[in-house]
């Protein structure tokens, strides 16, 4: 099969487009012919830095799966040949990757693709949907709660807006431009805040009368965590998906906040509760069929042979929503 492999870690030029042997499905796996995948920040971070979660070299990267089942292992009963599936199941230690024509993947990580999503749309959702949903579950977000989502037009942020809205929350988000504010409102946000034009104190006073938000979802990282603590109410919940940096937790202590760090790759890396990922994807499909979840996809098209350009665009922060790569 055709695949993009890396033999060393470095910039986007390390990719090699070549032929490698076809994988085969083990007893608990399905073999999927990929139609599309997407690029996530973890992909370029592995490629550039060689993280502890990296697959052994030479490696095929890529996490998100959208394709057709063409073979099933002898212990798989929930999928059959010809099923259209989606999920997150590759690109890290111990797994194949999705920058290829085929992938063998643990069936527990997958769900059947809903009728409301085409293959490209399905490829954009898995990693970011699981991440967003895990964070919202941990925060115990419920109907009537107020939530602030930092980065509402990013990969995780744009899905978090839609899931939070489906749960009946009052959704606010921070964005960097009027165009992104318009997009966030179309996704379902009640308010879009231009963070570069207003202080945290000002928007907390405006939208919560100084009380603070019940839940704050930091989908961007860096200095945003300090603003998240500032924007939260007393005894509130803060979610973060990026925490590889030093941070002052004094305000978190003074407010009695609960901090939830989401690392959605744990089931994949350690074979712990993988069924939860398949279940979340099944629920995502139901939301999509109800018209309550759809991906924001960057308008530029990429093919498997052009994966380096897709990586470069995401790494440089030039994308809006998810970058999708067409395969078959």
C-alpha cells in the first residue's frame, strides 16, 4: 500500500511517500480502507519532537480514521465487511497510522459512520470530539450552566461549543477576529468574545455579573490557563487539553477550583477502557444525525501525497477548523 512514513523526527520535509506492506487484522481488529484522515496538533508534535508516545521508526503517523471495513478479525462481532466506520485509532506507540491507504485497528475504538456525515466530515471529528466530550463529562456540565470555551473555532473548541449547546448550556467563547466570531455564533455559541479587545475582568462582569463561569474550557493552552482561572466562579471547573508548561496555581487555590487535564490518547496507549472511545463516537454519530454536530473543515484540500503541506499549514497556525486529507 501507499503510505507516508518518517524515518527520523524533524520538520515537515521528513515525510517519504512510498510503498509499504499491507497490514492484516488481528483477532480483535478490523482492516479499514481509508477514505480520509485529518491532521491534529499531536501529529506534528510527534513528527517534530519524537515524544515518548511516538511510534517506533520508521513510522506512519495520523490518528483519525474514516473508511470502509474490508476484513474483520475472528473475535469481532460488531462490524462486517463493507461497513463505513470512523474513530481515532492510530499514529502513536504500538499502533499503525492513518497516513496510508489501509490501517488495522482495534474494533473497540470505532463506530459506524452516521448517514449525515460524508467520509471527509467523519475524518475531521474523532480526536477532537473525544477530547471535547471527555472534558465536558469531567466538568459535569449540565443544562443551564454557563461555559466559557477558549478557542471556539479551533479543532477541539468548535466541537466543544456544539456538544455544550446540545447539553443545554449557555455557551460563550473567545476568538481572535470578527470573522471567527461569526463562525462561532453559527456553530451555536451564545456569545463570541474578542479576547484581544476586552479584558477577562470586563467580559466576566458583562456576562456573569462578576460571578464567573461555571465551567471554563481551555482549548488553546499557554497563558490562557491563567485567564481561565480568572474567568471561573468560586468552586468552578476548569478543563485544559494542553498543560506542558509552568503555571501559577495560586488563584486556582484561592477560588477552590477543580482542574481537569484531558489526555484522550490514554486508552490507545495503555489499552484501558477503549470501549469508551467507540461509545463516544457512536454518540457523536447520533448528534450528527440530529443536526447538532458537524465539523468545521479548512477549505484547502490535501491528498496523501501532500501530507507535508498539510502539516506545515497546521503547525504555522494558518488553518480554520480541521485540515482533512483525502486518501481513497
